[in-house]
């Protein structure tokens, strides 16, 4: 509360003017940041969590390390990826970014 009162005291205002008008630019900046930065990031995070929870055996995925693989086993927190014939690695579900079909759609 002291920060807002300091801002209001520092802002030059004519006698009889509304102190809320001096805070209007700050409020507009906060609203712009919310709608252009925070909200889209929250939507992407929600979509990624939904994608990770819907993974199933046979899906092709890319990990955060850039490893392409096909899911051969799914548990609550981990996946077993087949990266080559008889080469399996165990990765955490949080390391999965997307499926390779997204790359073809972007090009």
C-alpha cells in the first residue's frame, strides 16, 4: 500500500484532479501485459499438461533434449521410448515437448 501512496504523491497533479487518473497508465500497462504475455503462456502450459496426460503407447514424441522416439510403455510419471531397434530409454513425462507431426504443420 505504501508503494501506491508513494506513486500518488510523486505524480504531479493539479489541485482538484482525480488521483486515479495518475494511476491509469500503470493499470493499462498491467492489463496489456496480462493479455499479451501472461494469459497466452498459461494457455500453452495448460495445453502441454493436457497433451502429456493423453500420451499413449505408439505415439511419436520429441523430448526437451531433442530425442525423437516412439512410446513403448507409459506409467504415471515416466515413459519408455524406443529410439531405435531394441534401444529403449526411460524419460520423465515432463521432458516430452510435442509430437513430430507439429513440425510438419509448421513448415
